[in-house]
């Protein structure tokens, strides 16, 4: 017996690797060669193809397709109907399998509903992609990105609260984590307070 849950309407192909405690809900398809970590949650109508890797505790909401070349590190959140691509110039009549470009979503990042991530991008840890945004390049850690194409409009704490700018140093009013902003990047300097 597997040590994960898959709804009876889902298809899990031989050769897929699925971690302990993961839940796969209605009408999902996990193809051979996909690797899914522990305690993940795949909502309704999710497709995970071969050549993908999901870390532990990844949450994928309804109607998301994760294509070959996409890697989601631990604690990533994918909102409903967000989109990943893996080729820059698709044509139905031209095979471009040898031209797939990787997409890396670093630990703790959140991707909002209906956002699109164009392949070849790396999304930094704990970044936050707003609903409907179109990401066309690399995203710094902790960046809050919105729009088409997506642009940075601020910073987000690792706990998911927007940070108020404070001229070089920023402390989250919610969890107490401290950051330093320099050179257009944000760096964590103090860990968050423990959860009670």
C-alpha cells in the first residue's frame, strides 16, 4: 500500500515517485518520471509530467500543469490556474523538446492565481508573485511582483506579510524577522520569532 493518498479518479503512472503523506485529489495525473516530495497537496485537475521535481510541503491548487523542466523547492505555493511554460517559441508543427528551458522556484515562494511563469526563470526564495502577473525573468528573494510584465513593487516577509520600507533595514511587524536591503536585494538578518 502506498503511504500517500490519491483519489480514485486520479492517475498515477508507474515510475512516478511520491513522498509520504502527500495528497493527490480529483482528476490529477502524475506521469512517470515525476518526483513529488512528502506532505504535498495537489488540488483538483493537476498534471505533473516526467522530468519535474516537487520538494516537501508543496501546495498546488486546482488546474495547474507542471511541465518537464520545472522544479519547485520545499514549501512552494502555486495558486489556482497558475501557468508554467517550458519552451520559448512553441509551434505545433515543430518539435522543440531539445530546447526546453528549466524553471526553478526556490523555497517558500508563492505564485498567485492565474499568474504565468515564462520558462528560463528562477524565482527567489519567499518571493510573492501577485495574481495574474506574468514573470518573464529572474525574481529576487522576498520580492513582491505584480503586473504584465511583472515588476517589483515591494518586499514580502517569509511569513507572507508585506514589509514596509525603512531605509536599509526592515523588521516584519507580524513575526519580527529582520532584513537588510542593499543593492536592490533583500537579505534576512534575524530569524523569525518562534510560532506559539
